[in-house]
C-alpha cells in the first residue's frame, strides 16, 4: 500500500496523536495498578509496626508499636515534594486537634540528616522525624507522599498515596472521631 505524498504529513500527525493517547492511557492504567498492588501488599504483610525507625534528631530509635493506644500516621515524605509539605501542614492541624490520640512519624526519603534537620528547624512540625529511605525502597512505595494510618490497637487502617488536598484526611478525622467515642 502506498500513501499519496500530499497526505503523508496528515497520516504521520494522526498516527503520532493516536500513539501519544495510547501511551498516556496505558501509563495511567499502569500507575493505578501499581498503587492498587502496593495497597494490597502492605495490608497483606504489615510488618512496619515492629520495624525500628532511626530518629533523625537524636539517633534514638522508635517503632510504631511504641504508640499503642494512639492513632499513628507513618508519613513517607521528601523536601522536594510540594505535596509532602502540603500534607504536613494538614497533619499539623490534626496533631494539634487530636494531640492526645495522634502521633505522626515522618519518614524522610532521599534526604541526608542535615537536610531533614534544616526542614525541622524551618517548619517546627510536631512530628517524630525518622530516616525512611531504606524502607521506602524495600517496600517499593509508588510515590510521595505516602501515609499509613494505624489504629490504637496497632492495626493498619488506611493507606494514602499522594496528596490531592485537605479533603484526603476526612477519613482520618472519621477514624479518630469514631475511635474516641468507643
């Protein structure tokens, strides 16, 4: 089959557009599948609560299970992620509102301790800042920020991937509120 030269450029343009649309669709579909697979895996094995997390500020270690009786947000973040900063600002409000029932463990990703300490000094967030790169890589977490929400019994309740905005934490508010009523 031969294409008339006067139609060749239009043919190339249409072919390129179709290819670009197909690539975008399959990329988005793959990303959604990756997130779903991660959530399924993390709920299936949930060993994070017993792992030791190295505190950036003092070198001490802590575990999620150290905070039994409280809700714990394990937050994987990095200073190059604007979404991480937006999420932290929202988590500060929650931490202030539910100070007696909520702890936040902020696990830094791809940062050295001086970068984390600079971030801590700049923002003064009331979180436990720990090194998280090793576990982030080991778990194949598909992006930042990523939060795992643990109930007072130490069970994984919810996983957030990304930060679309403050409404994301409506389910956290409901969990904490329902937990206080019991």
